[in-house]
């Protein structure tokens, strides 16, 4: 199709997603040396691109709907023993990593068998920096690992995969400038499998969330505020 439009050089990937993550993967028309690819990459390097993700956090609520905050914890990569993949941890000597978030909805997973009921939060996330596994590690550090995260949420993995078979992390929107300087956005709706996972949960009302929030304070790594 691109060749029929006169783009014989194809496309170049200018962004990335972790293997279990769904959503927008940005491509520029042309090869790696094209003006469009270089312009897009320059915007990523200059932190001029806005990316919005949705994730489902376990381990307790992050506040009522509209609660927002920022996580500023440096992260460091290390290569796994298989020689190909990476794991990431918090480290004072690591690279700057900044993540902003806002709670969109609060849910409860009703107890299944011997497993107790669990509170979860659907969160909209905007990473300011683009470190490997940044969203996953930042929320795991708060004691709120993403649902079905095989690397950073192993303690609750078997319980979560019973109703959500993969990592609940989705890139829903990427906004930047096109080659002519006009604002543009690429969007991807929440996929069917993650919508189905949400459908197994019960929504928690505001009074229940406020009671839970008073009994359990969020780690000081996060500054929270109520959205206006």
C-alpha cells in the first residue's frame, strides 16, 4: 500500500513498546535517514512527545477517582543471565525517571477460592522520561504492581492471570508534530482482552475508597494531589 502511494522506502519504527504491552507503536514514513524519521526521533529525544498509557494497579488503591501524582525515582538497567533481556531496579546511581499519573476508576476483585478480595486502580499514566520498564517498576516500587506483570508482580501473578492473561498495560495515545509542524495524535482503544478483564471486576464507590485511603497511606516517593 505504501509503495502504491509513492513511499517505496517503507517505514521506520520511531518508538517502542515492551513485548507484553499493547497500543500505539509509532512509525515514520521513509527509511532511517528520512526527514520524517529524524524529525520524530528528535521530538522523542527532546521530550516533546506525549504518551498516555492505561494500567491496572494491584496492591491497594491509590486514592479516589481524580487523585493524581508524580513518581520521581531513578532507575537502573541490568542485563539478565540469558544475555538478551533486561531487568530494572531503583538505584540512586540510576538514570532520571519521572512518571505522572491520575486515578481513573477503582475496582475490587471478589475473592476466588482461598484468595482474598483485592482493591485495584485503573490509572492513566504519562511518562515524562522513557526508561525501560519505567511504568512497571515505578508502580511496583510503590507496592502497586501492574496486574499480571511476570517480572515485577510475581507474588500475585497466579492470582491475576486467572482473570487477566497478560500484562495490563496499554499505550492509548501518542501526540507529537508531523513533518509540517502540525499537531497530530495516534490513538488505540483498550483492546478486547483488557476490557474483558475489567468486566470481571466490581467498581468501588467513593465512600469505600475514602475509607481505604485513610487506613493506608501511599509511599512518600509519590506526591499526590486531588485533581481540580
